[in-house]
């Protein structure tokens, strides 16, 4: 066998193994590797991590996973009583954590004028901040053409401008400290050209986060400031009921169903914690078939386009929301 044939065979074997491996993981292969062979979440013990959207769902379970690893926490969201519940659960399982090690800091992410004051409260309580996890956010269910522009603005106020405002304050602080880590909960919806119809403002907002935070990473690449974009696919949280619609001020109001193809929040929270501990640039987290689909849509967009035409938008909606019906308008 000549050299070229051997190289070709190795390339084909690699591609086949890659595809097979994707059928056995619930995240991208870099994260799967980090979970098995990378740094354990315990390496974050003693660090101070601020998590927004910590009162439920993914944020709550990132908080629990980090508490288990001995991380000191700042828990933020609007519902103080839910934050108190999460704090008590973190204390129950937390490694060497006392009352003082978990600060509850109620805040509305859209009230950007209060962000500096909130930041100062964190520093005056702990004397430091090591990692900011921007997790608060809301999704959407709506037909593209029906969305009131006011909804796009509400969506960006929460999912983009709130995140930018808090992160800019943190990045300035991290630059003074010469070290720091910004984490953002994006979504597979934010990954280039992925097939998630009926969430246009949400997709736009999550794509915007990728633009802003990839730019930040590239500017700080020579410093000790890291940027991690967490990209979960569908997860069993309360987010569907909380989702924006096409009308301002409205919530979608429907609960996720047990039949939906979604990951548990516990597993998602754990994988997010692994991605943070290993300072991954981007982490895709989801059950089948979303991760292989994402690989296809990102690396083989023409095949993805054909699949979309063949299967139609409702196919992609149905695999995540089995009980949700959206009208597919063609004219
Ligand atoms: N679940 C999924 O399938 C999925 C998939 C991909 C990405 N994500 C992302 O994951 C993140 C968390 O969502 P989730 O699924 O865990 O949903 P969730 O259970 O509804 O959690 C959303 C969190 O955001 C907080 N929040 C909402 N509006 C806020 C505001 N104005 N100010 C401060 N906090 C606010 C909520 O707390 P309060 O109501 O107490 O303020 C809550 O803690 C979001 O960024 C979402 O886009 C979710």
C-alpha cells in the first residue's frame, strides 16, 4: 500500500469513527473528552462564581454542580424566594460551604443601570470574582413574519444587552486582576445555520452573543481571560412556558411534555460545569439527534439545506416540542 492510499484510509477510518462516536455522546466530542479525561469540576473549589438565572432550570443546576465541587456562589435572578431555595439545596450538597459562601443577589438583568452596584456588592462580599456565568434568558415560539418589533427589542434587552452590560463591567475588573472567565449560556440555536424554526428573535439574540463573545475571545486571546459559550439543545426546564411569543409582554405559557426529546437539567448542569472547569471555547450539549445534526448543518450546509427542504420546519419543531403546533405559512 503506498503512502497516499494509507493516508486516505486513515482519513476515512477517522471520519467513520467520528460519526460513530457522535451516536454515543450527548455533547460535542471535545466536551465528551474533557468529561472523561479533562480537569474535574473540583479544580474550581474555592473560586467565586456568579450565576445569573440561578433561580430555576439550567442556572439552578449549574449552581448545584459547582456547589458540589466546593465553589463559592453568587446566585442572581428576580425571584428571591427561589434563589433562597437553590441556596439551601446548594448548602446541603456543597463541599465545605457555609452560609457566607453563597450570596443571594436579586437582580433584573434588563435593569442595566443597577449592574455596577450589583457588581460592587459581589466584590465587597467576597473580595473577588473569578467567573461570571451569564445564564438568564428566555426563548420564543412565533412565526417569523408575525413578530412585533417590540418583541425583538424585549428579547435583545434580556438575552443580549443585559449580558453585554454585566460582562463589560466584569471584563474591566478581570483586566485589572489579569485573570478571569466569562461564560455565556447561548444555545444550539446560536450555532451557525442550525435548524431551529419558530424562534427567530431568540435565534438572532443567541447568534449576536456568539458574535460579541467570539470577538471578546479574539481580543483577549493573549491574556489570561477566557470566554466559554455554552450551547445546550432542548432541556427539561420551565423555559417553554416562559418563552416570548410574537406579541410584546406575552408568555407562551405551555409546559414541556415528558414525550419531548430533551436532556435532564441535572445532566445539562453537570456538562456545563465540566465545560467551565476545562475553559472550553464552545460546548454543544444535547441528546440525539441534535449534535450530529449540528455537525451536518455547520460542516455540510448544503446537505443540511436539502434535509430542511425534505423534512420541513415542523419536523424540527416536533422533535423538541412534541405537543406544540405552529402554523407553517407558505403564502
Ligand atoms: N431549556 C432549554 O431547552 C434551553 C436550551 C438552550 C439554551 N437555553 C438557555 O438556558 C438559559 C436558562 O434557561 P432555562 O432553560 O434554565 O429556563 P428557565 O428555567 O426559565 O430559567 C431562566 C432563568 O432566567 C431568569 N430570568 C429570566 N428573566 C430575567 C430577568 N429579566 N432578569 C433576571 N433573571 C431573569 C429566571 O429567573 P427569574 O424569573 O427568577 O428572574 C430563571 O432563573 C437561557 O439563557 C436559555 O436561553 C435553554
